[in-house]
């Protein structure tokens, strides 16, 4: 039943005995509990002991999992032998004892527990040693080693323990160190260098020396232009060292953090490079090929060195003062030892690009522009010119240009600037050097188009050479300034003829058509033709776009031309007519007003000559009265006044003055008139025409529709006035409606080509009774324009254009818009309608254009014979042709037009010359086919002779030329092809590097294969070097197979490693032998002794306590057949020592011995041996340092015992932190107490076994090795 809520729970009373024990323990601990509680003390010591044990186990077992662990201070105490096992066990037992003295609860063992802990520690340490070095442990306890003859295996531990106390029989270690090549590497970063031509400074080329310091350096310097070679020699004191402070430009390995002394931002792309194997430089983002980098300048040449140099490497700099190609010939140190010079390394020192200056040619002499600012050169819009500039550098060059002016900036490149001739230099010690890398000065043309007005500056922005070097021109010599102005045009702003008042002047408006302001002195020339036919030519200056030509003479004014710095043109209208305005006059006729019998007044009729309105002033004078001044205004050329006095009397009417639109108050001298009357008939105009115009194609009559009333026959009188002339005419008209045809004056006839104004006024009508009535019908104004429309070309002659381009030919028209203009081309006529008298013909087809006819809005006109033809010719399209030579031949005339180049060898540089015809620069597009893959490429050239660099990759190459473009035509199809074959350079390589083992005295026949590349058959030269010897034997082999098995007619008479090297290979192509870096050119053949077994003891009695040992010769493993105590046995041995314990008497007979797979088997007879006292061997300690290629080192082994001796020695090399036996050799039949060993292989040499006439040491069952 659960307790109730809030019910207190009673606690059990504590165990009194337990509390007392804990209290007693706490009071007995050595460390006061005030510092640490007993539980905390226990936890701390257990954790400390566990950390030590884990560290010990980790350091002991780490070499099992890591072949070369990093050294630490703890792994020096790892378990590595019986002594370390005992030491660790004693240390741990002592530590447990010390902990028990602290009297910490649960850490104070009893005596029984203490013994168990000691045994556990010994078992743990022994297990660690067994796991770390099982082979050594088993040899020490020898429980799985060689069994004894007639004995049991479990007695082997007794002999192992006994052997620990025997004196040393093998002493000494001889060391041979093979020093690597002392190498010298020129230009380790594979960079190019350049010297500025305007500021020559020495360039410093780095050389990396490894393993030694040079004393004398000999190099070959070849002039790039002539190929002349000189041999230079410098000493160590003449070589420059790298700067002590960190260089501003340096090459790093990318892992270093920025140092505090980094000197600002990088200023050169080379400063960010990182050296990488494989001949490339690695940057921060991507790999960079050194061939794409610019050349090193003198100021940076001391800074560009590999950052990750080894400790044995150092860098010294060679001082070069002129452009050349440098290759090392010989380097020696103080002792006279030669350095190994890295092959195919060279340094190219060129001349930096320069130039970028505009030049002029005067009498075939090049004149450079002065280094000072010049005023802009004046040019007219639409012009183009070729300016010349010079650029210097390694071709092909590329020059950038820029045209600035206003908001628009034009820029471009001129590419393909290179030599027109090839210089061929035979191959020499410089296989990688291009023989055309010599700086030359090129004079190149740049086409400048002046297509818009303004001030423009043409600048050369940069000069690029073929090695990615850039020169930025500066100063005024790299610039040309132009001031481009528009071509002016001029025309009259004239429509109708101008009216000139007598004794006055008039202004004819002249309009100047010009883009932009007037920036030049202009003058116009005009021709004045007077009414009498006199010609006068004049010239006046013009300063504004709208001028006034003030004239005081009548006639025709014609614009002839406009002159200035840019010749302009004359637009239409180019003529303007000025007429003299005559003084106004009048004719008066008087008629009496009467009604059959009584005069009631007078009607005065007036015929005016002039420009209405007319104002007639007159006086009315009544006899005995005062004169009265009156005036009357008439709006037409005819008018009348009815003079009807209000009173009777005699009236005199006197006309005093006449005014019109042009003249005022011209005095009149007319007779006074009196009143008369006469009844009048009447004529009305049916349809009035306000204004009419007669053109050149209209008739010579003017028709007027009238309606007449009265008594027939009726006679109509009218007045014709024109110019200063007037005439009356009377015609008979019928009653009713009729048409009156009024002839035009002969001076204004349709064939007169004159212009003017005709005024027609109806004066009077007479009826059949003879009564005449004056008509007040307004007059008719008729404009007569008899000038025929004309057409002419303002631009004649011949123009050469690009096919497809349009030419704007100015067309000048006279007459009234619109015009229908017909022109012909090659017999085919074309008609177009234009509305501007100054329009343009857009022409683009080739041929001669002729104006055929013209018609304006009213009439057909004529073509001005002097300006009616214009010819258009096309610029020739570009062409490309291959230049035949000894290397290039024309083999096909079909659609491909095939050329073939003679065969080349891989890596052999060759170019072919391409002849261009047209206007440079040129761009040739072609398809490049190689190994079934086709790509489109292009070749650019600024000259008429271009160079096509042929590919050097092995295989068949084809170039199908597709199109060629020049400055006029971007693309013109061509049909030519070029083929050439590149033969691969022959090479040879061993397929496998495994060392072959052969028996002594056998023929040199192996399963090693030699891979041959090239065109068969091949001639292969091999060299064979004997072991420990510098002499070689040469063999020449001819084979038709690309895979040849190594088999030489040679008997292997020496034991050791033979070295077979490929010296040279030739194939059917005749190309020089070429070796790739990955080609295996050397291989070793290990010659071993035929299987043989030798006893270490020649006696039949055994050495007591020792074993029966035999020495096996040849290549392991061996198979031994022997008999013991009448029984036959067959065993295998992988070691050169074969042993059986002879712990009891018996006959031991070896019957045969063979190598692996019964190879080199040898029967053995009469081999019965016993073991006697053990021999000793001592090798002469020391160390020999050998350079590769030196004579082998010789050291001696001293023996103690009875001859003949035999011994086995090993060669060990350090692999990581351990030494590994890489080779062993057994020598027998030594009759002296010493033996000289000759070897050139590096390592530590130790004697591991020795035998004399009776005994061998160590017995295999007791070997510690």
C-alpha cells in the first residue's frame, strides 16, 4: 500500500562497520583528503596509468599500419626488443608498488594481487613485441626455426638463450653513399627575356645548381639574326646572386601566407605564378603555359626564381647584355667535376617590342614625326588616306590603334605584320629556338577614313610581338590629329524672277548648305548675263550660311562654284533672273455719254502698264470755278471713270500723276478730256481664271470664255501687255457664249524659252450700230514659264567601289517638282521620280550610267550633254596563291587545286609563303584537317606576302583554303589545298623495367620487349655494361617488327647486374632519334650463379653444439635433396643458408640443388659435413661517397678461422625511418684472410654470415638477423 501524502519516510541506520572502515581509510591516505578525495585520487591515477599504457601500445603497433611514421619523443620508448620488454615490465611493477604506498582505497593490492599484476604486465609487453616484430621474436625463442637432425624442436629455445652469451663473430658496417648528379638547370621557369632597345640594360638569367657550387660556367651564345655562335666563359665571381631582401616579384608555391613585408600590389603577371612540375606554371585560378607569358624585363629578372628550392639547390644569375640565345655547354666545380646539364634547356633573350611612331616618306626616306605637339591637319569629309607608322619586334606583330573624337571612339588591330622573306638556319645546339626571333623594324600603312566632321586624334595604343610582349607608345610621335571639315554647297533661294526698280538695288538670297559652323574662308563665283547678252564673271567672299547678293543690273545670275579649303558644289536653283520693272504708264480714251441725243457726261477709259494697284490723280476744273483734286484707285490694268458733273458747265479734267505697286506719283503729260456719251454693248466673262501659267509644252494661245449681248455683229477689243510693251486687238464675236483665243506674244512663244507675265484686259465692245461700250471686266494675269526642265549630274567621271557598295551621285534638276528621270545602264533604262532638285542617284552596279531624258511636273525637258554620264567600276577582289618552291609543288589542277609540301620530321618548323593580291590587311580562312578532325582557322597578314606555319605533329595534315578577305572584301572564295606529311621521330623504349634473372654462362635471351616507334625497318643500337665495370659492348640490331624481344649473341660470364641501354634508333623516315621523358632506355639483367650448395665446413665432424650449415648460391628459392640416416628428404629454402642441427652422429649427404622450378639444377655428390668451432668476419668500417659514374668503391672483409672462407653480406637502404635489405651476395672459396669487395651501389654493407674450412657462423637456428 503506497504511503500517504505528507507522510515522512524513515531512513535506515548506517552500517557502523563500513563507516568505520571508510573513515580509517580516509585518515590513512598519504595525500590529504582536503586536497583530493580518495575517489578523485583513484580516478586520477587510473587515468594517468591508462594514458601511459595507450601511448605505449600506440607507439609500438603504429609501424604495422604506417610505413614511415613521424618521429615523436614518445616513440623512442616503444617496445622493440627483449630489453625494452623487461624495462617496461620493471617500470610498471615499480609504479604499481609506489602507488600502493599512497594507501589509496582500491589501489593497494595484496602480495598475491601484486604478483598477478607483474605477470600481466610481462604478458602484455611480450605480446606487444610479438605483434610488432613477430619474426625477430620467433628467432629469439626459435620454436618454429630449423629443426635439429634427430632432435626435437622444443630444445631450440635452449640454443637460442645460449647464443646470447657467445662472443661476437661478425663486426663492422661499411657505408657507401651515392651522391646524386651535380646538376645545372638554365632558365628553370622556361621563360623568355627581352631587353628594351631604347634603354639597354643587362638581363639576368637564372641557373639552378644542385648539390655543388660552380666554379666555372661555359655557355654558347648565338646571335638571333645571323646565327653566329660564340663560346663565353664566366667564373663564380662574375655570377650574380639573388637579392637578399624578399623580391617584389617572386614565384611561390601557393601555400605561404602573406608576409608582413609584402611590397604592395603585384604589377606583373609573372609575379603571381607558381612553379609546377611538367613545364607549366600554376597560378591562383588555372594553369598557365609559360609560352603564353610575356618576356621578363631587366628590372624583374632578379626576382623571378622558384620559391620551393630544395636545400641542396641554389640560384645564380648569368649577366647577358644583348639579344641572343643561350645554352649551357659545360659547368665545373672547384674539384674539376663536371655538372650534369639539364638537356633541352635554353634562354632566349630578345629585343622588347618598340616603335608605334608615325612616319612620313620623302624621296624614299623615312622621316619620323617630331616629339612635340602639332596643330591638327586639315582634311575634308569623305576623304581617306594611308598613314605610315613603324613597329619593331619579333614578328608577327600586332598593333592596336584608336581614333578619338567626340562621343564616338573607334579602335582596331593591324595583325599579321611579319617578314616577307624567310631566313633558314641549320639546326644546331638550339633545337627549341625559333630562328626567326630577331627584332626587325616594319613600316606599315594604316587607312584613315575622314567620315565625319570634327577634331580627331588617331593614336597607336600598343605594339604586341609574337612572344606576348606589349609596348605602349607614348608621346606626340604616336599620335596624329586631324581637323575634318564638311564640304560646302551653295544655291540661290530664288523662285520667281526678281523685280528690280530703276535706279535701285535688290538682294538675291544665297543659302550655304554646310554641316557645322563655317571654319574656312569661302568665296563664290557667279556669272552675270545682261539682257543684251554680255557676260561678266565675279567672285565674292561668304561668311554666313545665309548671304545676300546685292545687284543693280537686270539679267540672269548663275552660280559657277564655291571655293575654300574644301572644294564644294553648286546646288539647284543655281540661276536667278532679275528683271527691270518699267515705270507705270497709261493710255486714255474718252467717250461721251449720251442717250441718243443728249450728252450727259464723259467716260474716260484707261489702259495701265505697270503693277496694280494703280492710283490715278487728276483735277476737275469748272470754268469760273476752282480746281478740285481727285484720285481713283484701279486694281487692274484697265479702268474707267465716269465723269458726270453735277452741274452744268464746262469741265476740264487734267490727269496729274500715276502710282503703282512699285513707283509713286509719276507725273503724267496727257491732254485734258471733255465729256462725251455713246451707248455701249456688253460682254461678260463666263468663267474667270484668277491666275494661270503657261509652260514650255503649252500652246501659244490663251482661251477666254465670254458671253456677249447686243446688236450683231459685235466686235471685242482687248489689250495685251507684257514687259514694257502693250498692244490692242479687235476680234468679232458671236452672240451668246463663245471662246476667244488670244495669241501669246512671239517673245514669249513656247520655243523662246523666255519667262514673263502676260496681262489681258477686255477694253470695249462695239455693236452693229457702231455704238461702243467700255468694259469694266477685271483683267487676266498669266505667268509664262517657257524654260524647259533640265537634268545633269553634279558628279561625273569614274569611281571605283567595292562590290555591293552604293555610290550617291548628286543629281541637279531645273523645273517644277516632281521630276521623272530616266537613265540607262548597259542598254537597260530605268525611270525614277524625285521631288528634290538636289537629289541623289543611288548606284551600285558596274557600268556606264547615262541620263536619257527628264520630265518635270508639266513638260518633258532635256539632258545637259556635258554632265550626263557616270561610270562605276569594281575594286578587284582579293586573291591568294601559294608560291611554288623546292619544298612546295603543284600536283593537281582539279577542283582542289592541290599543292604538296615535302615530308617533314616531327618538331621541324617550316613555313610556306602565301602571295596575296588586293588591299591589305588580308585574312585567309581555311579548314585544317588532322587525324580525321577538321577545324576552321584563319591567317592574318598586313603585307602581300603571308607566312603559314605548318604543324609539326606527326601525321598527315591538310589545309583547304576556303576564302580570303582584304580591306575591300571581307570574304572571297578561293579553291586551293595543301597537304604535307609529318613523320614521327623514331624512338625506342623498354616495355618493362623488371629486372630479369638469368643463369651464369647462359645466352642473353629474355622475354623483355623493346617497343619501337616510327617507320620500319629499324636499326637499333644497344650497349651492354658488365657488373661493376665501365666498359661497354655495342650491338647493332635490324628489325622489321615494332616489338622486338631482347636477345643478344652474348654469353653471360660474370655474376651481377648487367645494364643494357638503348643508344640510338633509326627508321626508314631518316628523322633524327627522339627520346620522350617517359621512355625507358635502360634495363638491368641480374646474372646469378647456377644453383649450387656449399658446406660451410669441409670436415665430417660437427662442431659441438652447432648445426650443419650449407651455403646456397644462385637466385632464391632453392630446392635441396639430401639423405639423413639412410632416409631421403626434399626441402625448399628461400634463404641462402641451409642448416640442420647435428646434435647426434650420422651421415648427412646432399644429393642435388636447384633454383625455382627446377631451374639451374645441379647434382651433388660426396657432400658429408660436420660442424667445428665457429669462424669470425670483420668488415672494414668507414664511408665512401661516390658520384654517379665514378669507379666502384673497394672495402675489405677480414676473416678469422681456417681457409677457405665463405661469407654472405647484405646491402641495406634506408626506407623512411627504417633500413631495408635490398640485396645480398655470397662469396666462397676465399683462401686469404681478407677479401676485397667492389661495389658502386649505395647502402650499408654488413657481413651476415661467415664460414671457414670447418664451421659456419651463425648457425641458422641461432641467427638474430
